[in-house]
C-alpha cells in the first residue's frame, strides 16, 4: 500500500493527504482517529483512543482509484449486489466533494456530497443528490442521505458495506440477526448459532435494529445500530475465495467480517423531492 503524502491541515483535527492518487481526509482528535477517502466517500479507519480499530482494511487494497477499495465502509448505491453494472452501483467508484467539517471536544462531524453527472446518467438516467455524513466520536455513525432531484419517481437500493476488524473469525458470536435469510436468492431458516467454517454470504430479512458482535479474542462487544434498512448482510469469504481475490491476502478472511445495513432489492421508492436516510452506528458495549 503506498504511503500517504504529507497532510495539509484544514483545521486543528482535520487534514487532507494523498495516497496512491486518492485524496484522504485524516481525523486526528484527542479521543479518536479516522480517515475517509474522497474516492467513494469511503471510510477507511475508525479507532477510538486506546482501542483496536473497529474497521478492517485489506493490506492489498488498490489505491489507484481505478477499482473499489477493499475494506472499510464502501457506499453501495443506487443498488446493492450484481443486479446491474457496475456491481454495488457507482457511488463507491465516484469522486465526492467535501462539503463541511465541524469539530468539538467530543470529535468531528464531516459530510461529503455527490450529484448526477453525464457519466452517472449513462449508467443510471436519473437526477439525484447524495450526502454522506460521518459522526466521528468514541462512536461512529455513518449516514447516506438520498435525495430525488429528478422530475419522476425512482426506486433505490444500497448498503453501508461495513468491514469490521475482529480478532479471529472462528472466535466470534453474532446476535440479533434473526432466523430468516436469503442465500443465493433462496429463502432459508436457521435455528443455530452461525459457524464460520466456509464462505458465508447471507441477507438477513428479519434482523433486529441492533446487532451485537461479541469478539472473544479482542475481548469486546460491538453494537451495530441500523436504520432506514430492510435487511442486514453477513459476509465472510473464508479461505478459498480469499485466495482467489487479488486485493485480499490469503489469510486475511480470519480478521474481518461484514455486517451491512442494507436496502435489499431496490425497495425504497423516492418521489421527486423526497429524501431517504440509511445509517449505521458502531459503538462498544464492553
């Protein structure tokens, strides 16, 4: 991974640097550090003081700006998955604009924006305004606000594709996902605890708004609080798929798990002038 250039200060706690051709907003606050790429409005790092990073980034992530970054919190919009091209939509491949940043004794609030352009209209023929808000304190809240600025209604999907940093995939427990899920499009029911001994790619359709990740190795519990969603995606590639992916190290599946606040199946209808907010909050409970 290329080393970042020397940061340029924007305020006491916020600066901008460049890494492999991508501009990165750096937050260094007495209580927390974080970084967000303008490429994709993609959160790369979130670490309250004295704690392990909450967020997993691949050591082989491509910072050329030519492909999506592996890890962090990619913003999937206006769809999730491979229903259209590009996979997971175009927002994670776009250059966003830093709108504002504010700071206080508790942390930093920052927002980025993206609007339709001739390029996006070639992919998806609609006018829109997106705002990604990042509330970075000892907790992290990420909100994706979609506004229909077109003259016609349209349907959107999406996800906050959160890669969580864990001690060992074989030594975690997850509660609050419910029993009903889709796997390769097929509805399934499970009454058992999740065992991570193969690739898992599930869309849970009856999950609680609060999910608890119990990380035995890091000796912490992380609460994931979601809103504006209708599903939670659980993903871990396990060994075979990790070895096939150029932007993941062979063994890196052991230290990550994705738990994603998701709008499945383009299920949000936005009338002209309407807005919708999809959000996720990460906080430590113990």
